[in-house]
C-alpha cells in the first residue's frame, strides 16, 4: 500500500500535469486510494484531497467527471467541496452524486433545486435522506414528474401542512 507521502506526491503531480491522458490516469490512481475507506487519514489530508481533486476535475472531460462522480457518490470520505462541484455539473455528472453522496448537505440540495434543472431535481428525489425543507422546495419548484417521484420516495419526510 502507498504511504501518505506518496499519495500526496501523486496529488501534486496531478495538479501540475498538463497532459490530459496522464491527468486522467493520475486522477484514477488517486481517487482509488483516497476514496476507499480511509485507514488513518487526518481531516487536513482529506481537505487537501478534496480541494485538489475538485479543482482538477473542473478541467476534465465529461466522461472522466462521470467516473469521478460515481466514486464520490459511494465514498464515505468527506469530500464536500468536490461533491458540491459535481452536483452542480451537467446532469450526467451530477446524478450519481446528487442521488447518493453523503457529503452533500441539505443546503447543497436546496441550492441544486434553486439553480439547476428539473433533471437535477429528479435526482434529488431519489435520495434516501430527503427532509421537509428539501421536499417543500421540490414541490414548490418541481414539475409534476419531480413531485410524483418525490411522493414515491417512501422514506422522504414531507411537511403535510404546506
């Protein structure tokens, strides 16, 4: 297994690399290491990873961002900045993160509902942890298909008085 020093050397290489193909390969290596359940990683290490990966991901092609989004969506590593950035991306990238990432807060979901598409809102309805504020925002702004999908989510919490 790679040491933390080697992992951060890879992160620095990723940040400096100009070649798209090499960046993509470095990103895959790094995300495989960092997004697996962390052995003993400090909050600072996780924050640095989140910051660098989030910044690098913005420059990558859609398909590479989709791959990253799928990894972030199922990871238990706290990568709030990266998850938020991916959630605000095109729907192909955003969907897995919006539907599954534990790194997104209620405020993040409300921002997605406020500024993104109906497809993004539809992805929000698939989450297992929809609270009353989010469900109210979906009802207020969502098209019929969004509202129906939210109602079909049996574990969503809804404010029955609104």
